[in-house]
C-alpha cells in the first residue's frame, strides 16, 4: 500500500530521477542530514553542476567545498564529503563503490548513509533507517509515537520484517517509507487522513498515546555557538584573501563566545590561521 501511495504521491526531487548518478545521490545524502529538503534543492543543483564526478571535487582545495556549502549548516559535512571524494578518486578509480562495507570506510559515511547510497544509487536491498522511516515503522507496528533515540537490534529486526525481498522493491520501499514520514506521518502534525496505512496503524488504533520517553527538544540556533561559527564562516566564504582577526571579530558581539567559536573552527579544520589572518582550508 505504501509503495502504491508513493507511485502517485512522491515529490519530484532531482536526486530521485532515473538518470541520477550514485555520486549525485551521495551529495544529496550528505546535504540532507539534519537539513530540510527545501534548503537542499538549490545547493545540490549547484554542486552537481560544478562537481559532476568525485574527481572534480577531489582536485579542489577543501575550502572550496566549505565555501560552496553556504548556509546549509553543520559545515563539517562539506569537509567530509570532500574527503570522501578524494578517497573515491584515489582508491576506487573515481567511482562511488557499491559495497556497503567499502562505503562505510569513506569519510563521513556511517551506517545510514552507506545503506542509502547502496539502495538509492545501486538498487540494493538494505535497511535504510532515517528518522522518518523509523517513526513510520514505530507508529505502525509498535503503537508508539516516536522511536527511541538510538537504533536497537530489536528495532532493526522489526524494520527488516517490512523490507520486500526483491532488491528493487526494497530500495523503493526505503524511499516510499521515508517520503510517508516526511510529508504525512510527520513528527508533530501527522495527516492521518491521508495515510495509506491508517487502518493498520497501531498508534492510531490505540488512540494516539502521547510519548512517555525522555523529553524531545528542538535544537536552538539563535545566539548559540553554532550561529557564531556560521557568522565567522560567512565572512570567510565571501573573501578570496585571508581575513584579519579584526574583520572576523566584527562579525560577532560576544568576545568570549567568538573566541570559543573561532578555536572550535580551527580544531575542526574548517578555517586555518595564516600570517595575515584566517582563511578557509
């Protein structure tokens, strides 16, 4: 039922189109981590046009990846994607590997990202358990509003019972269940009247019991070190030459927080000190 629903209701996202390469899917998976689809569409298009293959990104300085990442947030993802491109170009003849363990060995690629690339890029049969998929399965099968913070062996076993045996259908199931969680079975305002499996949902049948686990808090941004780090990076992204310390300090009013954020950016390899100030790597 979810696969049929997906056939008629899937959003036309560019990385889902038949001619999308595994590398382009890999870019989308890095960008979509903790970031809404609406914010990823334009940066993804710019990236695949500028760097259509891993080798094109690998020959650029890592700082260009950070610059092109723009305001997507969590810019260490850009460094890791650049590192993955270098590894693919150096160790895999410039082709994204299709083996799950080999994918996991690439910088920035964990269990979820490896499974997503193998499924969406190569049509393989794997458990692709992002937050949306986990929420859908938890509500349908366990009657609980939200999944646990961490994925357990029991949750993986449960999710495996939903996975079609045929690889092509399993890959499509991963995309379909993810889509259902993103647009219908959402975290805060599920549109149950539009759900194709509402009559099979244990959470709905139980009367939508409220979450009884640890409090679920949204991530604050305003005034945080994350925002301060972003303000510093914004200055450097807009310059080809190094920025003197005085230019950077003007980007944030709190001196102690600025110093803490600057130190963390250096530690993370996102900026580098140089004789005339600071620059992207």
